[in-house]
C-alpha cells in the first residue's frame, strides 16, 4: 500500500515513516505543514506533500490522492490550548476522514487514546482531549471506510519490545511509541483489525499474534 501519514512530524509519525520507508510491502507519503519539514524528510528519501489540518478538506484530499491508506497520527500536543485540541484532534481528524472519502481511499487507521470510548475512565485533567478523540473515533466508525482505531496507553520514549497486549477493553497501561508504530504498520494488512477498535499497552505477546487474537 501507499500510506499517507498525517502527523508525520509527531513522535509516532516519525517512527512510522521510517518503518514504511524501509518496508518491502508499503511505501509512504508524509503530510507536513512546513517546507523545512519537507526538505528535512527529503534528505532521508521520504516523499512528502504540503497540507494543513486547519486547511480545507479538498486540500487534504488533493494531498492524499493516489494513496491506498491513511494513518491519522496527528495531535495538538500537550502545550496548546483547548482550541487546538478541538481544531486538530477533532476537526482535523474529521476533515481527514472526509478527505479519504473524497479521494476514494478506503483504508483508514486512527491513533486514539486508551479508553477514549469509555467516558467513565477519562482522566479529569485532559477531558477535552478525550472528548475530541471519542467523537473523532465515532465519525470514523460511521464513515463507511475500512477503519482500525488504535487506543494506546501512556506513551513512552523507550525502545519497543515488539510485544503487546491488545484488546477491546484495557483500562490502563504504558507502551513505547516504537511499538505503537509497529502496530500501525502491522494493522495495515491484518484483516482481523479491519473495522475494529482496541486498547493497546505493552505486554507479552508478539505483535502479529496479538493482533490476530483481538
């Protein structure tokens, strides 16, 4: 598949791009907002396209055109206000889903947050973030696209183990960003993840086997 990555400059996105670039099965098209980001990725041999989640649906659709799958790994980040959470994590995701429909791209992977589907387990200090993720996921589920929603636990900047726990209801846990990227990569063609949503934390089962058991 040719995979259009939204959130290419984020920590998960950067890891995913490297995996896709080195893959024998897939290729990558990285969406970035700034020319300097495109120039930096070009030095690594990564194909890029300029587009902005605060731009139009048509501009995102044009950027993604010709791709076979979209991964939404973008986020407003922990240093922005609730306005950016609304515009990026919710509306940006919604625009990207609409763009996929316009561009005829059926496969869509969303990086969400652990227990985003379960309001009872939302953390009080980031309720707007959880609300944005919750409703973005709902839009994707109702979109008619072949979706996978991955809800990782607390993200860690440490080496991945290649072993995870993945299920429809895991209430807490941590996971390395590297392992999240590996799960996204494996989910692209693992049909057991199609039209499925699951929580994801570090575990004891190898990624391919864990995904086949969800």
